[in-house]
C-alpha cells in the first residue's frame, strides 16, 4: 500500500532546523502518526539502530510532548523517547515543532529517565530560553516521566485504530 508523505520539521532553540520525510500513518483530530526508516545503522540517545529500523512518531494536537517508538526492521521494540516541545503545528503536508531540549528515554528494560538537563541549563545561560520557561519545561517533563506508561498505552491504542 502506498502511503502519503509528510514532512517532520524540528526547530531547535538556536534556530537550526532538521527535516525528515516521513510516511503518514494517521492524520486526525488527535494529531498525526508518522513513520521514518533509518537508512544506515547507528547510535542515538543511548539506543542502537540497525539499518532499516523504523521510528514511529506520535504528535498530539495541543500537547507539549511527542513520542518516538523505535523498532528494528524485524519489528522488535528498541525503546521509546518522548521529547518536550512547544505544541506541534500539524497540517496536511507538514508537522512543525520547537524542541525544548528535555527528553524522556524509556528503554525496553528499565525505568524511564529525563535526559539533557545539562543542555537545558546551557540554553538558559545562552539566553535562548528564560529561567521561568525552563522551570516549566522541567516540571512538565517530570509529570510526563511519572505517567510514561499511560502515554505509551494511549499511543498503542491510537496506532491500533489507525491500522
């Protein structure tokens, strides 16, 4: 089955942009689910990705986080990462969001944990985000970390409905 394409655009606080050409799995009132296949093997964020690994990304409308589910080419789960973001702008051909640095890494075995607090401190020091907003980002990340299994379950249900 041919899938529609959609562009995922990640905007960093320093203005840099990363763009990913993705398969659109679902676009509905809840948001968008997209998938991207890793062309080459590599390591990112503590996860090892074989060539052909599939990242399924969930972007909810109005939420300050997204979710990436990483699976090998054989479908075996590698892990999850939730990014703290400004709520994504979702249209028919593009998903755009500002990355607010903090990630919640949820390995297959082990506890979810917040990462990149050191980077958040650096962008505060550089004046790219104010201390009050950084404190709100930390509080939000802690809240999502505490209910990560709920978010993962919600994503599972959404993906099941989309297929």
